[in-house]
C-alpha cells in the first residue's frame, strides 16, 4: 500500500525542523527522533521519503532592497536569479524583489545573494570619481558588470556540473540538462505570471538604460566577478563557501 502523502509531508517537515539552525540541540534531536519513529513504523529508510523532492516544488522568495543603491541592486538581482533558473520581478516603489523557482534553486540564491552584495558593496565604497555624479557612474558600472560576470559563471557552472552528473549516471547528456533547466524556468515563469495576476500587477517591458557607463569601473567589476568564489559547486549539495 502506498504511503499517504500527508505522512510523507509530516516526516519531511520533521527532518527539516531537525536541520533548522535556529532550534536547540535537544529540540533538533526530538524532531529527528520523531521522524525516524514514523519512518520505522512505515518500514522506510530516509532515502525512501523523497526528501529531495521538496526541492522540485516551486516556491517564492522575497528580498527587501530598501538600502543604499537598493533600486540598482534590485535591477541587477534579476541576472543572478535568471542564472539559477528562477523568474523574477522587482517593485521599484516598495523596493522588494520577488523571486520564483524550484526550492533547490531558491535555497542557493538565498545563500549566495547577501554575500555577493557584501563583496560588491565593499568594492563600490572604495570606488570614487572626481565628483558625486562621476562616483555614482563608476559605482553603478562596477555593480552591473560584477553581477553580469557572476551570473555568467553561475550559468556555466550549472550546466557543466549537471552535464557531469548526467555522464556519471549514464542517463543523458547536455541536451537532457537543457530540458530540465528549461522546465525549471518555465515553472518559475508560470508561478511569477500567476502571482502578478493575483496581485493586480502587469509585467512591464524592459527599457534599455541610457546611463553612460564608466569603462574602467566596468572592467574592474568584470574582473572582480570572475574571481569571486561562487561556492556550492555541486548541485546536489556540497560546501557552501564564498570569498572575495
């Protein structure tokens, strides 16, 4: 007899709660013990629960951009989100980014984004021009180039690691990886479009920026983005590290 989905969900939630860093050790152990009690009762191993399936569910992540250069960061965020197969919308007036995607992609994005902002901001503070307008132009040029460089590397890493996994499993090639990521993005786009409809928004077309870029700052941003440790090279997990 198939295990009821509600029981599976309960076990998954207990395991997730046990892994939550915000709970104490004793409480974490209680959650895990209860999960294994249910698994034992059903005659299941941890791998049988399909815990990884929760990563395929489409979720939503909200990020507050109410900070210095928040609008520019909000605009640049879309590049990183797209590289991780997520769909994205940004509210200029409420300074909130809303991202849609498979839970596994959102988890990586949630970890990576604040660290990228910290590194980028550190570089931007050290960047100055001959007046306030020049300083702003240099900083914005750096920011967009930096995020573009990181997004490009993320995209390349995603496909290369996924293709390697496919070869290891002898289950396909880059073509199947392309289809999987396309499916992820399609699901994310559908969730975003429905959210916009439900909340009375209209997705506006992109307008090409007419802002003049500073070539030197852009080059510096590309270089900085090309050496940042984007961490978590394995799609199935692995070390989550990042450094400048």
